[in-house]
C-alpha cells in the first residue's frame, strides 16, 4: 500500500482527518501519525488500518486522556489532565482507569508546573519510513536553555517519566514498562544502571532537607521547597519485578454486598439551558434501585439504555421530588419523572438531565463518577433487571 499524507480529508464515517494513511476502495484509511476529528473531541496519535493503536491523545475542551491504545480503546499506561491538573495516572483497561498509580506521577507533574515554561506541551515524533508515532511527549522539548521534561509515551507501550538533558533516555527516571513492571533509578541510554527508591528519586528533583530538622527552615525558599517535598513523603514504594497490570489496588469487589455508584457533582444548570454554574462538590449515591441526592431520593422504576450516538448511558423512569430550593431560593421543589445519566465515549464527565412528567427539562448537573464502580458498572447492573 502507498502511504500518503493528507490534510482535512473526509473519511467513510464522515469524520475529518489530517495525517498519514492510504486509499482502499476509494476510501482514505488512517495509518500512521494523524489527527481525527470527532463530534466534541479529537484523537491525535498513532493509527493502524483506521483505528487508534499505539500512543494517542483523546482531547476534549477541558481535559485530555493520553493512553497506550489497542484497537481504538485505551489499554495500557495512561494519564488524564483535567483543566490543567493531573487527575489520573496508571493502567487503563478498555479506556477506564483500572490501577490508580497517580501518586507515582503527581509529584513530577507538580515539578513540571513549577518550571513555568510557556511552551507547547504536546510533541509527536515519527519514524521516517513507516510514519508511525515513535514517541508522544506530554511535556516540553529540550533546547539550549532547558532540559526535556515530561511523560514520554513510546510505540512499544512503555512510558518514561523525568528530565533528560538530551533526547536520549539518560538520567534519573521512572520507566513504566510495557509488560506492567516499573523501573526506577538512574538510566543510561534507556538501560537501568543504578536502581533507586522512589523517595530517593524525588529527593533528586526536590532536594533532600526535611522540614522537621532543617536548621535553615526559617529561610523562605527552603521552607516552601520542604513543604512541597513533604507532600510526597508517604508515597508507596515501587514494587520491583511486580506486574502492576494485574494489581488490584483501589478496586472493590462488587460480587457481594450492596453496590453504590458515587457521582461527584461539580456544576449545575438550574434553567436546563446549558448555562452551568460551579457549586461546592457534592456526592450522590446511585444504585440499581434509587438515586440519593442532597435534594431528595428518586426511586428507579424502569430503564432505557442508550448505546449509540454522541452520548451513551441510561435513561431512567423515576418517581420522587427534588427540592431545588436548596440550590437557589428562587427555585421550588420539582417532581421528577425521567432521569438520564449520559457521557460521551472516552469522556470523564457524566451529565445528568432531569425532566418532569410532561417531558419538560427541569435541571441538569455535571460531574464525574468513581471509575471502579461508575456508570459502566451501574448500566451493567441495571441491564440484569430491566433488559
């Protein structure tokens, strides 16, 4: 097949694409480095025969996921940056965070932010012969004044974290290997020459003095640095030769006992017209039978599942009252008959739409679920009852 580089070409599914690919049956097939524009978001990274495969970014307005993809789904090491903050890092399975190792990365992302480099944080490198992505850098390229900084997603499925003077993998780094193990220490051209504990590695980036016994803690600079360093003092040690892809840290066993999805609400649209306003974050508990909110409890009576289209999720027939006057004195209590929980594919946000018995929109909410027992698990459990 002949690889061609195209700009803003229309694909068979009507999406627009810029990047490398080939023609088959008069249709252009993404293959290699490229950018595919979907409704409400875009994918930027490596494509194989039309699907995302390898390091890639899924970018929305306020957040982005960077993950090692396999067959259009995030399956491997990845991260999520939400409104400029590192929200997740770890092992993803089917585009959901399965093993949360954010602590192993947050200390370094904070260090990157301290650098205050006003530069492009997304850099893509490709192989000249195949035009596939060799590396996707979430961070900063080096130059004569600054070092390379960031998370380097490689085509082999691994991720490198840390600073290097050149593009070579030399220095004090963490290597999240493609087989699920993690190496930490001093590297020379990608080879581990001196293993280190993660606390020793952090000391090399932040300094070693401890707030409690530093004779110079009265100096402002030392005090600030020490305070930040101490935030990461209790990070769990990295296990040597341990397969983190099979790790169950932070997961819950839902096979027994009561299930509950925790929905973290951050914004509300009281007029149901798309004008969302921030509120103090609150937690709702949702299970197969009820929706417990600070404004009242709704009982679930039936469910319709939405699995195709720009939004997927579940539309619930409910009964109950929401006391919206608790949000705004001008509001009043409303009887709710339909309650929908929806999200875009590959989107961290979950939207809630509430309607009255006549189908009129009453109120909307925006927030996020707990990944282990979130919307996907709720839908799965509801299907056992209503489908």
